[in-house]
C-alpha cells in the first residue's frame, strides 16, 4: 500500500510539475530533471522499506546517500544561476526539495515537509506575483509543486505517521541493501516474507481448574479483592528510610535500580536524523548587477562600494558577520542569516529580512520600505531621512525599530506581535492587542 499510494501521488501531482517545467524550459527544466531523479531514489528507499526489516542507522545513512546527492545537485543549479531571470523559480525548488529527506525524520516527518514547503513559498509567491495574469504556465507550475508537497504530507500522515515504516516480517536488511538485486535462495527472493509461524499452543489449564465450580470460585475471589477499594494499598510494603535512594546515594549503583540522571536512554530518545549539511565556500562578488555575499562566517570587515543605483545586494546564509555598504543601492536582501549586521547608505526600493535570526540593520540615509518575514530578533536603526519608512512584518517575533532622538540618541519601539480581530458585519477589523505593546 505504501509504494502504490506513493506512485498515485507522483502520477497525480508531481508529473504535472515535471510537464510544466519542460514547458518553461531552461534551468527550470534542467533542475526538474534532477528532482525527478531524486524521486526515483526515494522510490527505491520506499520499495526496500516495504520488503526489508528496519536496518541500523548506519545502514540507513548509506541507503539515503544517493538521495542526498541528488538533493545537493538540485540546490547547486540555483547556486550556479543566481543572476538568472528564473532565479525565483530555482529558489522555490532549492529551498523546499530537502522535504524529500522526510524518510530519515522521526517522529514528525509530515511537519518537516510542511516546514520545507513554507521555506520555498517565499520565492514561489514571488513567481505567482510576477506572472499572475501574464503567463499561466508559471502560475500553474508553482501551484503544481505546492500541491505535490501538500499531498505528500497527507500521504506521510496516513502511512508513515511517526517515521518511515519498515516491514517487520521482511528480509535481512543486510541482504537487501548490500546490492541493488537481492540474492536468491531456492529460486525465491530474499525479500519474500517468511511464512507465518503456527499459533502457539494453548496453555494447559491447571489441575485445580478442572471444573466450572473452581473457575467460579476464583472469579468470586477476584471480585472480592477489587471491591476492597482504596484499602487495597494497606497490603503494600512500606519503604523505610534506609531503602530510599535519595537518602542513600550508594543504593543507586546497585543492579535493578533506575539510573540517577534525568537523561533518557538511547531507546527513549527520539530518532530524528537529518540529511548531511551541505557546506559551500564563502562568496563576495558581483554578478551582473547583483552583489552576492554568501556563506560568510565570523567576518567583521566586509565592505561593498555600490557604483550604480541599479545594483542590489543579496546576503545568504551568513553568520556572525558585519557588512558595510557605501553608495546608493536598489535593494538589500538578507536571507537565512544569523547574527548578521548591515550598515547602508541609501536604498531605492526596500530592505528585506527573511528566515533570519538575530539580525541588525542601520540606515545612514534613506530607505522607503523595510520588510521582515519569518525572522526572530530583528533590530533596525532608522536615520532622520528614513522616518517615513514603511515597516512590513509577517510571521516574525521580537522586531524592534530604533528612531533617532535628540536627547537619548535612539529610542526603541517594539513592533506588535499579537493581534485581535473583531467581526464588523462585512469583514473583520484587526488591531494590535494591549499585551503586544
């Protein structure tokens, strides 16, 4: 059932994405070919899971290596084509294709897929906005991908609720994983489940229960004990002070007692695994009219001189980094950055933060719009020329705006995070609650 429903899912939703990718062509079609190959690798894992018993963690890591490699290749298409006009298309897939790694996530694989889908929607929604009413193929392409990942969640919740399900009666995983074609024994595949064992023999009745009267007598005795109620605890043995482990630490080392630490045993700990993190060399360069600042870590002296107003800056997955931007730029985007700060002169369109944590930005000139999405802990300093800037936030927390003050230098203002909505007859009226500030 697991493999059959997966094939139905691919036929109903994924193939539509694949067809539209070929219609759009270019890097989108090239990337879709690799995504299709990743689907093939996932199909192989599901087929093995339906035939084999659960392998060890080391065996699983070996098993998913081809899938991880395909996911990396899909993401490299985006990295190699950052100046492409189809960059948002490539990013939609690149950000969400790690969802295919749900097969090694437990105990919440479906929410993991949802999280990856939400990451891709940041770019996918840009595609929808750019092509709405202009080219239906691009709009349908995005929606097909969304539908596939959404229905993948439904499939996982139904069959693999807490993780990939393996065949409890399947063959030895060593035989299945060691080669692509499992060896045969007596003409049968190793993955043919063994015949069900015969039912165990019925336990022999005690000689004391040879008559119906004896059974009735024991049943009466059991009911009598149950009717005792709370008095049944009177027969329990009292634990004396010399037997209590918190008063006698030396008793904790004796066999049969639970370990004193509050740590869970390996069997109790959740078996969550993720695909291998993909590392990239740092980058600071300009491609066309876009400055790329990527994978910079612990860099405190980065600087960019913008020469033309049409140039934009894109920071991606930087950590503990400071960037100084001189000159007037078209736009500035910080994507998936952590503990990163930027200081800039003038921005023509907007400054955007997305999927960031603990970021800071200071305007020394003018900026019309500051957008903060799916970001935690953002601190923004506005200049006197930026006081009319629009602050747009979504799915973010701890966003603070500092405005200049002649007495205190800067005064900090928190952006509300909590809202209340009231039905007004024709629609809802929404306003910040008092608790949100």
